[in-house]
């Protein structure tokens, strides 16, 4: 395929993530975007009961039971001549590490705000990650069908707390029981809202949009004039949307609606197609695999989406999406080239060659074989432990993208299996979950217990559920004597011998992680500081790069 054709294919890709605080309506919005894009015929109802509680993006048993997202999922669909790769991320802060990694594969983010609550703590954290990665943000203010804050107060909060210029694309006509619809700021087109009748099974279709001055039938006395006044104020008081300012991360277009009532979703999908960036140029290094003889010195390079060579990186590994086959799928974000089924790709950090004979395109837990893929696409590569989170793949095996971060866990617990005969099975299962990034696994140098680390308590519940469901293991979590885990490395000017000297003195508190890198397990945060002062030639790290 010519470079012009490659660039053209890449230009029609839109790879975006949806970020939000828990309960802002993120998963419901995901379902309705799929519905608007023609990818599904009916949206799953997260709040429904029994067999009706099914969404396409929440496919794990625990997700269906609790109505929350605990794992990132990928959904690909075609709409209006473009290919959309939607990355649904967990909103709960206990799974923030999975969300951070998924954002590395996104070119744009949809920030979902609850119209009644505004910017919540987890939204703020995820926004900071987007800012660090220069990811442009489209804001969708959800739940207009409920009583909401004053719209101008919400925009002022975005401006003051996020340091973003909000550019309203639509403006709501009231909220809750008084919601009449919304008006497009630039054109004055009014989109009426149809309220669901009590006892009705299906949502009504919203009426066709029409000019605001012809929409009097949808308002009560005085409401239409008030909306026109508000519209005049908005046009005077807020900046006009500028695509370049949006792509540079200075401005966010603001759209409104109700995901549950499928209101405002088509406008959002149109905005993603029109404004979300196609795959970007990526920074990388040309670097031979470790232990390559006479390898040239590494050099910094950039990867253009229209380049011939297939390159990309693994941002997530998911096991047992199909429990019947004990599968292990690496989610691979393509950065350049045109992939064809059966191609051989090389893993940069191991030098291993991999024949990709059964690549997968995702639709949540559903899948189909992918005959080809291009820059911006997210493809599943089945493998048995060959690929890890952070691995870089390319046709030459010489391209290395920046690794993905591992964060020091905040809670450490011992784990053991009730049936001692299944101890080997437990080790294999824990290794698998740690490779996915569900939790972190540390093996103490002295003693046989496994130490499991997580960001929050809910991760342990998910882990116990998956160990039981997928591996048939009944496990017990017990308090660990340790409060903190820190990776250790030589300080500037120090040597490996300085690290080994420290390790010999604190052997009972040393452990190895999944990659056998040394980890210091401290009993208290005070001990971490005390030991750090005693051994200035050793760095105690809160983060580690994977890949």
C-alpha cells in the first residue's frame, strides 16, 4: 500500500477514551454511542435487574453484578465513513492504573460530567493524566434529565479548576422535569426533548431539530424568550470554538445531553468524528533488543502514521475473555503501517518473533478475526505469555516506544489458597493477573507467602472473584506486615554494588516483582524515609516503567 493510502486510512481513524468519576454515566454513554453509531440495536441498561442488566462494555461477571466497570474494554465500529475505536475505562479510583495505561492508547478523551455534581475528584485526576499526555478533551455534561446546576456555573468550574477555555457548542433549555431541549450556539437550531411517558417500556424518539424562532410549541410562556436571552449572553461571554486551540489542549468544546434518554448523543458522535484527531506522530527510539552483539547506539526517532513499517505497543493484557479457552489477549495499539493477517512482528525487548495468525478486532467481549488494520486501530493478539504490558512490536524489532507506568501499590496483603495442594495453581494465576495489571505481585526473598499489592480494596475483591471464577481457587487475603513497596535502583553516581550492599543488609524485607526487579518492603512510611536517609546511594522509587 502506498504511503498516501496509508496516510488516508490513518486519517479516518478516531481512537478515543471516555473518562469520568464513578456514576457520572460513562458506561451508559458508551452504550448509547454504540447505538448511535449503528454498532448495536439496543443499549444495555446498567440499572436494570436480572437478565436485563447487560452492557456490551461491562462483560465480566462482577461488572454485571455491581453495575460498575472494573476493566478497560475496546469497541470498534464504522460510522459515517470513519472507523471509531472506543476505549471504555474504569471510573473507580481503585482501577486508576488500568485507566492510565489505556489513555496512552487514546488520541482524544471524552470527559463526562454529572450536570448536578460538576467536576469530581476522580475526574480531576484523570484530567491531569490527559494533560500530561497532551490529549485533547471533549466535554459532555450528562444527566440533563435530572435537576442540574446552573450551566454557566458548570462552565466557570471547568475554566477555573481545569484551566481550560470552555466553548459551548450547545446550550440547555432548563433541566429535570423542566427540560425542553437544547439549542446549537452557532446556528440557533433547537433540538426538542421528548419525555418518556410513565409506564412506557421504550424511550420515545426526540422530535426533529428546527430553528429556535419556530419552536414555540415546545415551550411554556416566557421560556422561549429566556432561552434566547441566555443564548445571546453565551455568544457574548464565551469564546467561539477553535479546532487548533482544542487540539493544542487549551480549549474544550462543551456538549450537553442525557445518555440514559439518548439525548444529545448524535451531536457528540458528530463532534468526535469532526474534531477528534486522527493518529498522531509518536516519539520512539531505534534500539536493538537487549544483549544484541555490536548493536548501534540507540537514537530518538519519530513514527509517522503513514510509514510503511508496522509498529505499535501493548497497553493491556486481558486473560479469560473466553473462559472456555483460557485465552490471553494482548491489546495492541498500532502507531504506523498496514497490518495484514499472518504477518510476523518482533518484540523489541526480547527479540522474539511472533506470527500473528489470528488477530482480533474487539467488540467488548465479542470478537472477529481482523484481516487488516492500520495506524490508530486497536487489535487483539492472542498469545501465551509472550507479550506483556508495555511491549513494543514492529517488523524490524528495533522500535521502542516509551514504557507504561507501574505505580507503587497503596495496600499490601498476603494471599494463600485454602487447599494447599493448589499452591502451584495459585502461583500461575497470580502471575497471570499481575501481567494484566489487575494487581502487583511481590515474592519475598525469605518465606513462601505471596505479597499482593493494589491501589484500593475493591481490587482485592475483583481478584478473589476472578481467582474463583476463572481458576477455581478459593483464596484468603490476610494483613501483611508491610505498608509500602518501593523499587530500588542506584542513585546518580552510585553503582550496582551500592544497591547489593543495601539488599544484603535488608534481606528479610527484600522481594522481587513480576520482572524479578528488586523491591523493598517497608513496615511503615517512616521506615522508608529513615532507610532512604541512611542509604543515600540508593533510590526508592514510587513508579516503574514497564516495557
